C-alpha cells in the first residue's frame, strides 16, 4: 500500500547521494548548480539526506554560487513548536518544486517578538516569505471553552490578527498562514460537533476564520489541517514526540509537510507544472490497443482494473477543467491510438481534450520536447504519467526537468499517486485558468518531432538488460503460441500458429526456432520475442534460412532487441549450414511499424509486389554487428529437441 | 546483529548527522565527547535510530540513556522484543 509519508511518487536516492551532495559543495562557484540540486531533490529523502542536500544548497548560496534555474526565496518560519527537524526537509523540498530556499528559523515560540522587535532575525533578514507554523496551542484552542466559546474564538482571531498586522507593518514578506489540525481526542464524543466550546468545534470554526483572513490579507494558505486529515490525525499527532521534543507532529511526516510547503513556494514563484502528458497503453486503459484491439481493452465499469483506468481519465479531465493542459505521448500507431479515443464507448477522454497527440515510434524524450515546443512552454512545465518503468527512467535521464512520478504496478493507485505528488499546486484560480483548457484543446494536433537522432548515451547500458534465447520447448509452448497470435504490430508476416503447431516446430529438424526473454533492472519482462525459420535449398541452389515468422512485443522497442534477435538468428543459421537469410515483410493494417525493419537491419530488398509484400536477403557470416547493450545468455538445447540426424 | 555491528551502525548515523567521518564512538562515549552532538542533534539521532531499526521508544526510554553504551543496551532490548 502506498503511504503519503514515503512520497512514493519519488524514486529512491542514488547510492552515491552523499558523494553527489559533497561534489555540489566542492563545485560551489560553478554555474547551473540549481539544476543539479533539483535533480538530487527529486528523490524520496530521509531527514539526514534532505538536511545534507539543504546544507549543500545553502553553502552554494553563501559562496555566491549560481542556483539558477531555481528561484531564490528567503523564508522565515515562525513556529511555536520545535521546527528544526521539519526544517531539515524544507530546502530539498523547495528545490524539488523550483525554489532555492534561504531558510531562517528564529528561536521557537517567539512569533510576536520576531514581528515587533526591530533587532529580531525576521526583521533583520529581509524575509521574502514568512510561514506561520502555529498550532492549536498557540491560539489557545487546545482546551475546552464551554462557558464562553465565542470569546475563545475571538481571542484566537485577535491574536492572529495582531501578529499579521505587525508582520505586514514591519516586513515586506509574503505571509503563509496555516490552518490548524484537530488533535484526535474528543471531549464528549460525537457531541463535540454540537458543543461550540469543544476543541474540535472551536478549531473548525477558527479554520474557517483563517481561510477568510488569508483572503483579506492577501496571504497564501498552507492547509496543514488537510494534510493532517489525509494522513489521519491519529498518526499525525505523536504524543511521545510531542512531550519529549515538542514536535508539532510526528517526525515521520516531516518530508511530506515540507513538500507541501515547497509546492506553495514553487507555485507562488510560478514554478507549478502546466501540462500533463499521458501514456496510453496500460496507463489510460488496460492492454495494448495495437495488439489487443479495441474490444480487448480493459476500461470502464465491469472490472476493478477497468474502473481504475477510468479514474485516471476522469482525474485528467478534472485537471483540464482547472486549466492544466493535456497531451498524449505513446509508442503507438497513430490511427489505432486515435481510433481508441474516437470509438471506444468507455473513453471519458476525447480527442478534443488533448492539445497535442503524439502516437509514434520515436523515443519519448524527443516527443516531450516536441510537445513543449508546440505548446510554447518549458520542459519543466511537463508531467509525464507512464506505467513503463524503462520509459520513465529514459525520460528522467534525458530530461531531468520533466516530472515523472513513479507508479506502482496496481493501476488502482495511479490517480492517487498523480494527485498526491502536488505537481499542479495553485495559489489562485482565475478566469484565465478556466479558459486555458479551451484555448489549447480541440485539435489534438501532431507535433513535429525533430529528426536529429537522440544520443541515448549510456541509458541502454544502464538498464542492465539480460536477454535469454533458446529454441522452442514444452515449457515455453503456451506463451509462444500466445505471442504468435496476439502480436499485430511488430510482426513481419502475421502467420498464426496453435500450440499444437508450435509443438510440431519443436521437433522439426529443419526448423530454427528462437524464444527470447528479457529482464532488466526493473524486473523480468518475460518472453518478448519469437523467430521461426526453415532451412531449405533455394531455387538458385543456395542453402538458406527462410524466415517464417519474426515478432516482438512493442514493450521492448528502442532497446536494440531486434538487433540481438538478428544476431542470434545468424548464429543459428550458420550452425545449420545456411549461407543466406531470406525474409519477407507482409503488410497488414497494423504492422506498418516493421515496414522498414529489414532495411534498417541491413537486409537487401530483392522484390516487392503490388500488395506491398517485400522479399529480402542477407548473407550469413558477413561483418559482425555492433556491440549490443545487453548480456545475451543462450539457453541449453531443449530436452524435447532431438539431436540432428 | 551483534553489539559491534550495532555500534558501527549508530556510529555511521552519528557521523552523518554531525557531518564528520572521523567520529569514533565506544560504549563510554557521551554527547559531550563529540563536537556538535548537541540537544538538537541528539533528537535527530534518536529519530534516525528509530527509523533505522524500526523501533519506537517510550517517553522514559528517550530520556534515559546517558552514554552510547546505554543507548545500545536500549536498542538491543527493543530489538529483542
């Protein structure tokens, strides 16, 4: 189960996190350190890691270093409780949301003195923002006021009003007010709600007053109450840590609290994200539209998974209604992907909701760049929602400024995860916001992807891929038949075979068969490719391996798996005494993806007929291919395979 | 985990908190022996120990240990229950 305290949308920090923080400090005079600090900040950090990164950021600032593109912000926190351990998380959290914090923590429980004393840290520091992290105790609302609840409420409001007036008179800072969490202790029980003098009723009434005061005073609002409710006040308040250390809430929630403050600071500086880019297969619907077809997609009422995906779509629509731009980036056939939007009866999202629609076979970073350019927004305004961990890793490596939330395997958590990450934090909601969606949407246009080849650097190597290849065997039979019958897109010939047919290939002495599995550092992808070829004497007398079937799952596109499959086929063909590979591309409505595959792999086109069927050949034993970014393991010959005669 | 391994882990955490990789602790070490082991860092240490070993201290336990040895005793008791 996902827990807010763990910020599960963030990845774990790298093993050399401490060294990277030290390198930042060592480099303090260099330009562009803000981007590196932000890159380190987008991990789930514990208190010590966050504090270390925070110290690195403040040392860079002290050394006069350049923290661009982070927006500098001098923030004072006035708290009536011990705030140091929450403060440990704040600079990292702010960097995550686009702000370089200069954090000042005056001694605790001195809020009014800080406002009134000209020599106070707050007054001297020239604060740009002041967060009032004051809880029920400061307002005197922790104890019942049964005799005169009205007075207790007015006293609390006057106390806050006096503080706000003093701060506004004496500083130029933007004020961040906080609502108050209600301790999980009731006086009467359910009757608390009807007793105006119970702490619960007092705090509820007071929170309404704080929201009004924020509006009147032009202050921002940190809804601590909402965070505590989302966590559960029983967990939020920790009596042991409260009495021992005067912590305002359990230390476990320091990171998420700081993230909420960081979101506010970022949003106030115009750094909130503007555009949600959606993957399609297994993100907006269950299944792969190119392979499963419209009827095979899991979406909508009738199944728990289908409802989960529908919830993602409805969440995207809700974001669009508040002004977030929607875009699509999917490795897919454009017509098939658009077809799902137009013709699937359960689709809540329509093409008209999508400002830019990128369904093609190019890498995602290039498509995200095209989307940002078309919308004329920065890459740092994008959020990518994608179920595929390898795609996420590639985008993070190539475009670290794009926000890419981690997603659990279970789609039930997708909408929750996206919304809990706080990418679209707002400090207002204007008429322009309402109109923005309409201004961008309607055309689902295709953006031009720059033709320059993207240097993926060591991304593919970093996936730590292990490819296992072997001939067909009984253990793989069911999955082989499934792949053969389900794969429509990366499939050269689209020949379909039953399990019985597959079993026959296992013992056919003239058949070369390959079942290919792939695993990477994110997990085992299982069987993802199948090749069937037949060794024969060609009409020109050459002994050749004729490819009967060659297919691959689209999940592993862009990883040079097809090159590896060719290398393995060449190896097996040579072992069988063939000197040539003959292969064919037979076009279907769905396999345009592999129209030029054989050209790309170095085959020579020898014929093409009117139906578009192309014949190719490739000599066996030619030049060795380039080194592949994966380890290839050859499974032993299957037990069911007879020795060659 | 034996006591030496436990002490080494606590030492790692303390080094991280006071940002000094040369700090070495024994059972007799007290806070005054380590530069920057102040009351704020002591709370950081206790909270980090709780997280690291997945244990929770009660109020009396938090205030009791006066040396590294006593803290290790307490962790070992907690880990055993």
